[in-house]
C-alpha cells in the first residue's frame, strides 16, 4: 500500500517521533524513505540515531522530496513555514498532511487550489498503536492517496474520517486526560475506603479494561451494559445515583464541549 513513497516531516517534534516509532519501528516504511526537517541540530541528531532516517534543516528541500508531507509544527509557527512550502513547488502527486493543532486547511491556500490536503489529529495513545486518528481530507485527495494516508495512520490505531468542522470536537473527545482523571478517582476512592494503593490501582485498571472488553465482545450500547449492572436497590444503582446528584455525565459532556471551543480559539489565534 505504501510502496516506495517518500515521507517528509516538517518539524521533528513529539508527534513526528510517535509516527516514526510506529512507521519505522514496526517496519511499515523503510528509514531510507523518510526525511525529517528540523531547525535544531540536537533534534536532528537524535532522530537519526533513533530511527536511522535522513534529516535536514531545509524545510523546502525536505518538502520537495516528499510524496507525503507531514506538517508537525506548533500552530504559531505554521504561517512562517508556508512560504517555504510554496517555494518547494509541490504538485498534485504530493499530499500535505497537517498535524498542527487547531490550524484549518484554509491556512494552506497559498499552496494552490489543486493541492491535496489532509488534516490529521492522532491522540497520545497512538504512541503504542492504541490511539485514534481523525482525518479530514479535501476533494483534491484522490482515492489512491486516501487509501495510502489511511494505511499510514492505521499503524497508530483506529482511523476515522470526519468533516473538518468536527475535528475540534474530536480533538477534545479523544484526549485521554478525562479518562486518566476518572482512573485516578477510582484509585483514590479505593484508598479512601482503606485499600492499599497498589491493590486499588489493580482493581480500577482491570475494571476499566474489562468493561471495555465486554463492550467490544457484546457489541451493545453502554446504556444496555449499565442497565445490566445496575440491579434494583443494588450497589451499582446507589453509585449511579450519587454520580447523577453531582451531574457526572453532564460535567463530562460540558468538559468536552469546552475543550472543543478551546481548540477552535487556538486555531484562530
């Protein structure tokens, strides 16, 4: 699927390293087919030593040589790099994949109306191949290019295609922060009740893991599983009642909505 396509990364930061860890580390692509551009010599040296990929400080040269060009930059840096991409004189056979958080594809308009563009947002669990990557593609991305991009991101976990307008919401929804906080709360509840932290952690972790495994196995809605677990006048019913008193579900929904709003603000800044 990937074939002999060359991958160019503009920016050698954290997300680039996650992608290289999955793509090169798992032999999805050859190190010889990858070039990374970064202004920091120390960062370039690290990536060369870790993944045996070619590196450069020349963004335009890296972009010009790539079939798939990943823009992994802080949002505030993107505008200064776009002229370098214009200088590279990209064509329709080259796909620009923006990983810059909050930056809409319209920011790349200077590359021309025929340039295939993808906006991608992998989340932190992608590092271990258990993440989710949301993709928004322009109509200039042909079916072959679409399949190649999807295959690359499949090495990170789940791949979903959405309209670009939904990406900020996916960004907030796919953050593991709220999940980690819930995990921590379960552990602390066990400790508060008298369990050693090690045992509370083991119980909470397996409960979360097992609950999701059952959901996948049964292929029913979470509401159905909650109804099964919540026997009348039982422990789970009492737990759910207290959570409802504190608007647990509403708080989660509001938190995700606020996160999406923040992503939109960062994109406009």
